[in-house]
């Protein structure tokens, strides 16, 4: 089996997708915009071959590299990146080289445009926030006054929480409209009073779920980025409502042998037209592994290896690893801009036996992960809450 993996060096820990394939005898062919000497030894050892292109946005260079790989190694079975930014590039390669084990270019609009995702949630019988694609400030203001402020605006095609804003009145809306890029379509949505919970996992070739987990984000990524707020998320077992809705949603896309990451709101209060407190509302779909350290959090929470589960889905179409939830695993990220009551050494002294990993975060990911972060294990929700409160307690003013 030959697999092309795009940008295997970023994020740093994603080399593990390649490593598990190579350990099972797969020929893993990397293409990236970082020279060989810069991708790191672990990534180097996870690859059978690697080709550097100065820019992955230079499709001619990428195309020639794929053609060279085919000439040298034969037919390509899969093209993957597990990185939202490169999903369209993956699809374009599949289209041009007739690789049938994943979505092709014509399917990408449903997967990377938020307005099209809303339609998919509705087809699956899942409520979603009202939205519009305004073509003028007048249209944007009319929608906002119809659904009520605040409203959320973000690129219809975007990555993560970048360029996502909560606007509270006509003045903020007008200011946003004046500074936004006119060439970028923005979707405008009613604000949903809830927190994010996800349904994440890996499928087989018939879109059956081989493994599933869930992330709970008490603090939204939008606030973490725009307000430079603390970052908290934890891994949990998916509730039955999440599992049922996510399983229906899988049928709306080409999710064969895919890692998936579906985002929902869980309402923190009743919302007319959407549901009662505790109900779930569709947010976004992502046809790749969840970002940050979430794959590793899944591993610790389930005493498993999701990188192996993903590799086995491609090779054997089966899961041989554990899928039983064991521990709450929490990511707690601190921002350099905030003064905290307890030092890093004090945190480690108090929770030493529960600290799985402590890390400095790449600057490109610090907005959504924190500049300095911990992964911690807890066996009860009460213990998890104690960890979060202590680490994020502010220095007294």
C-alpha cells in the first residue's frame, strides 16, 4: 500500500499517523514545505520517502511530485493530511490522479463551507443556528435585528476560530463590515447560548464508527483567540444524543475510512427555535482528525492509540484497539498575557501524579491552545474541576 501524506511535520505530533502506517509495512510518502533537515528525526523515521516543495500552494510543484512518486512507487492508495488547511489540496490530488479512497474536489464545498454544513445538519435532522451570507451591511444589519444581537461572523470557508467575532450592536457590525476583506464571503449566525461538545472518531469503509470520543470545551475557542482567554477542554465519553446525531451526519459526507470531528453546541439555556437546555445544536463538520493534542487526549482517556486505529482502518478496515472510556483527560492552557496565582512548579508539585504532559505550545497554535499547557488525568469530574481551578486561578490584584 502506498500513502501520500501532506505536511507530515505540522502539527509536530501528527508524524504519528505516518509512523503507524510505516510500522505496518505501508510505503509512506511525505510532501511538505519544510526542508528534510527541518522536519525532525521522529518525522523522518516515520516516512519511506519525502519531497520538499517551497510552497504547498504551488500546485504545479505538488502535482509533479505526486507524478514522480507514482513513477517510482506505483499506484497511490490514499492521500491524507489530517489538516483542515490542506483538505482541498488532498481532494485536488485525488481528482487529478483518480484516487478513489476519499472525497474529490467536487465534494469539498459541502465539507469546507459553513453555509453548506448547516444544510447537512438539517438533512440529518439536527437543528442549527439561523444564518445568512449577507452581501451588504444593510443585509447584515437586517439579519442581526431579526435574530437579535449578539451575532457571530466568520469566513464561510475558514480554519478553526480564525477571524471569528461576536458582534453586540449595529456599531460593531458596521465597524466589522468596514474592515473585512470584501473578497472573503462571511457567514453571519445567531448566537447560540451553549458550550461546544464534539463527536470525534474513525470510520470503516462503510462509514461505520470504529472508535468514538467527545471533547467538551467550557471556554469557546473564539474567546480563547479573540479575548486572549484561558484554554480548557477535556475528553469524555460521547452521550447517546451526540452518538446518534453524529452517526446520522456521517451519512451526509464521504466519510469512508476517515477521521472525523463534528462540533455541536449543547444549550446552556432554552433557546426559542433551537431547543431546551441540554439539547444539542449543529455547529460545524470537519473531515479530519481534531486539532491540537486531542488525538493524544483520546489515547490517554481510552488507554488506546487512535493513530493505530486510523492506520488499521485504512489497511484492515477494522479496529483492534480499546474503545472503552477510562479517564477524564483535560487540556489546561495558560496565556502569557495573564498573571496566575500559582507557578508552574507549584502546579506540578500539587498534581504531579496526574500530570501526563507539560508543554510550551507553537506560536501558531497558542491562541487556541495557550502558550503553556498541561495534560492531566482525573478519574472523577470533581478532581478535574479542582485541577482546572487551581491552574487558572488569577493572581490577586
